[in-house]
């Protein structure tokens, strides 16, 4: 006999696997945060909707923030490639992580605008340019995988919930992307290696701790309090506290006009 156990690796759903995960794996997420975690995954499956005004407003705000223009832009056109989408319709790049990617990019623009502007500047550099939006979508996917695998549980439990930790992790990876791209003078030919480097930063609970501890929340360049933006998180999120814990709703639509009975807020 070769001594190799034919039952190894263990089936993911087996009882022994669950016991090993409890003993050796990441800490369990507090039950009060489970709905918040589920919200993020549902948001990642929520696709861009042309019939929902806020979806395009998020896109507009990202475009204006990164380019510095005050002019509105069309829903379709080559201008979207200026901020790193691959074609004339940004929605086609969002199929993998849905509206979650746009919300993460919006967060970067509103809460860490200095970093967002630096990233955009280097992304349009003739020698070191790269598709910024595509990279940010990939980073969103990396953080989503880390959340699914429980690597962010320790921070979520110790700090203030799942969504803020998710966004902080996204910003920390974006910051690391900027650091390595500029300090090592990376080019588009290095994209694969850079993405792998970023993925390694969230491949385990220990890696996430090493990433987040020095970077979050104060050492990442933040937005100027005087900066004007067309949209803020209060416009698109509603946070509720109850006896069962905290929950979030994603507001697809713009705020209702006075006298309107429609709230425009949908539980995700």
C-alpha cells in the first residue's frame, strides 16, 4: 500500500472538515455581522441597471472625481476608457462583481481622493499606464474572496462591522498597488505579477492582518473635507440597527422628491 489516504482531501462539507476549520481556520464571524456579509455578496451580484438613476450617478461621480471635470458625460462612449474601463460601456466590465466594484471605486474617490487621483495620474502615464477601473474591479474580487474564506473575520469582529472593513481592505490593496507600481516602475507588461502580488496580500488571515494593521484607517491618503462631490455614501446606503444586529440597504434610486411616497431603498 502506498499509504495515501484516498479520502484526502476531505470533502468541504464533511463533519471532520468543519471541526478542522473551527480548530485551525480563521475565527468565526459574529452572528450579528452575518447579514452584513450576505449584503456584500448580494451587492456583488446586483448588476448595473440603466433604469435606476443612482447607478449612472455613481458612474458620473467616479468619472468627475478622477478626471476633475465638472461636466456631465454620456452613458456610452470612449470617455470611459479614460478611467480604465475596457470599452464604451462600463457595465460590461462589471459582470463579475456587479455594483460592488462601482461602490468600492466610489469609496476610494470620496474617502481617499488623494490616492484615487494619484492612481489615475499614473494610469494615464504614457510609459506606465494601465486600465485603472479594470484593476480596481480585480481588487474588489480579491477582497470578496478573502471575505468568503473568512480571512477578514478577525478584523470585522474586533472593529466595527463587515462593510467598513471590506472597504478599508480594498483601499489598502489599492494603496499597495500604487506603491509597487510607482516605486518599482511597473508597466502594463507587469500586470500579471502585480495582481498576483496583491492577491497574496489577502490570501490568509495573517496576510490580511499584515496588510491592514499599518495601513488602516489613517495612513492611507484621505479626501480633503472641503472637496465637493456629487454623491456620498449616505445617498446610496442605509444602515439600520436592530435587536438582531446591523443591516444595510442599497439605494438603487436617487432620493425621492418631497411628497413622494416611494423610498427608493431596496434591501439587498
